[in-house]
């Protein structure tokens, strides 16, 4: 399977401006024609554009250094050099552009969003501009200017409404495949999911919520344990989180608190999102429901849901949560 590339560092440079020309008007019987060197063309800009057909950043990674076309030099007879063509870099919607230091320059959320990351250099003026009463035959012109340069980081943040958070093997991918047409890999070993997946859950004819399945998180993930927590950025924009916890876990509340604290390490905004706690795989231990329920404090009781992706038990109950998420989404 092709690796899903969701972060690339690039160097972008606008095209160099074309040089202005040094030229003199030539015509039969006119001995001293005036200067007629045209201006150089402007260097091309680089534009990063959100494009619906682009799904990842894999096409950018091997290139890394982007340079727009240079402006063409000016010609005689006041002929203006052609401008360099702009270079367009297509990226998926949801790509954030930031500096290596982390300041966000653009957030290409909309399908048609675009951001001019570097401008091409100005073309130089031709010698026609420099004629004065004291020097009617200037033999010099301006060079074109260099294009702007920038080192940038492009990062995809998937746009989902609900994020699934849980230990590896908690049943997140199974839930996604039960609720949506997405078919992430499912297996009974940890870290089956290595890259985020989205699934679309149709609620009715006109509404849907998008669910993001991400890799599992283990204790210490913020220090790099397991697959780390970098991929949490994919659920930063969700409106709602599902903490998924296997009913067979020894201490479900401890797992819940651990997941929460790992999220907190990534961003307090992420940790503050509305959420539900989904106790998964209830078919494997139907008798444990009450014991597990009792593990959680009173304040969390109305956020607890018991589900089985295998039998479908409890999934109907989730509907009201999905409609609540829809309200959060449309009411923003
Ligand atoms: N009995 C039962 N098993 C389930 C259920 N849901 C998932 N499983 C099993 O649990 C194992 C892990 O499921 P996944 O969906 O891959 O778990 P995950 O949370 O996506 O795991 P990672 O991708 O590693 O983080 C698989 O063997 C599934 O078949 C369920 O409702 N009932
Ligand atoms: Mg998975």
C-alpha cells in the first residue's frame, strides 16, 4: 500500500524577474535613435491550491524544492518580456501551511482555497526608462529582482466531525466499518491502523457526519511511545470525541483518564471537546456491563454507551449522539 504522506517540508522560490533590455531605436536615415529597451517580465509566483481530486501530499514529497518560472528579458522596440508562469501546487482541502517555526500562514479549508506563498521578482526596467536630457543614450538597464523564498511545512488535517480515540485493539476501526462504508484494516493485534481513515455516516437524506479513525494511543504516546500522538492533529477540528474502551479492560476508568491525559499533552483544546465514552465489544462480556458502569463516576454516567460492533447492540442508541454532533456542527 502506498504510504499516506500527510506532512512535507518544502522550499519555494518565486521566479527571477527578467532583465530590462538595452537597445536603441534603429531606422534607416535615423542615425541616433533613442533608447527602446523594453522591461523584463515578472517572475512567476507559487500558489498552493486546495484541490478536491488531490488526496495526499505524496506527489510533493519527492520534489521538495519548487521554483516558479523566471520572467523573460525585455527586448528591443520597447518589447516587454513575458512574465514567468505561476507554479501551482495542488494539495488536498484541509492542508495547513505553516513556517518551520510553527506560525500558521494559511489554512486551506475550502475546496477552492489558495495561498500565494512566494511572489516572483519584479522585472528590470529597460534602458528606455533612463533617458535624461544629459544622457539621451543610456547604455544600462535594470536587472530583474530575485523572487521571494520561503521554507514551508504543509500538513494535512483531515476534516472530520467525530474522532475515535482509544487504545490499540479497542475496536475503533471495526466501529467505523460497521457505521460507514469505510474499510480500514481490522485485526486482533495492536497498531493495525497506521494512518487515519475517514468514513461518512449518512443520518438521513440531507445529513451526514464524518468519523475519523486514527491509530491507537498508549500511555506515554506524547513522549513517542507506540506510534506517538502526532496523528492527533487529524482530529483537532472534530466537534466530538468517542473514547473507545474494550469492555474486557482491567480498569476502564484508568484507561479513560490515560487517554484524556495524552490528549491534554497534545492540546488542551482537543481535550476540552464534547465527548462520549464507548464501551466496546459488549458481546464478548455481556455480564460485565454493570461492573464497568460502576467504575465511572456519576458525572460521566450520561456519557457512557455500551456497544458491540459485532452484534450491533447499542448502536441505535448512538443515533442521538450523532444528531447532537450534527447540531454542534451546524450551529457553529
Ligand atoms: N467480539 C468483538 N470483537 C470485536 C468487536 N469490535 C472489534 N472487535 C475485534 O477487536 C480486534 C481489534 O479491532 P480493531 O477494530 O482493529 O481495533 P482498533 O481499535 O482499530 O485497533 P488499532 O487500529 O490497532 O488501534 C479485532 O480482532 C476485531 O475483530 C466487537 O464488537 N466484538
Ligand atoms: Mg484500527
